[in-house]
C-alpha cells in the first residue's frame, strides 16, 4: 500500500526555519513527481512547490520563492521542503503528494494531478 508520511512541522517564530519531510513507504519514490501543498484555516488548499522524479525540475509559488527549497534524497525515499524566513502567513497544514505520472512544470502542482497524499503536518508561525 502506498503511503506518504509528513513530519517536521511545529511552532516557530517569524523569521525562523523548519524542514518538512515526506517519507514514502510501500513504493520507491524515485520514479514519482512530488508536490507540496498547504491549507490555511478557512482557505483552499494551494500548491506551494513541486519537484520532478529526477530532481531536475522544480517549481515554487511566488509567495515562497527565495525562502523555500524542495529537494529529494531518493536513497532515503524522502522529499524535503526547507522553509526559511518563515512568516505568519505561512501558517497552515502542509501536505505532500506523489504521482508516478506527474512532471513538475512551470504550471506548478495541482491537486488533481496527484494520486497519493499524506496526512499533513501543522506549521504554525507565531511569536
């Protein structure tokens, strides 16, 4: 059974950093494109970043560009989202998603493109 598990969320002060992990079990992640999404209270889920299976192609939403970095360690079957210079508006539940057919392009990640989802991890940025 395909399973994705996010971790690394928590409470951090504005300007701080967190690294989210998305670990796969039941399948080998290196042939899957990965997307990171987030959903703030009362808002729709939005695509934040994505990475192709090879890692050669990445995308960042304008709201996180220059602050977030997505990368993958296929040996650990894990994709990461390094989040720096965090702002209060980054507060949300963060989800990773995977699909073997997904290629990360300039269009960014869209929910219908992914067949497997994690359960989410809460990120709260507050002083």
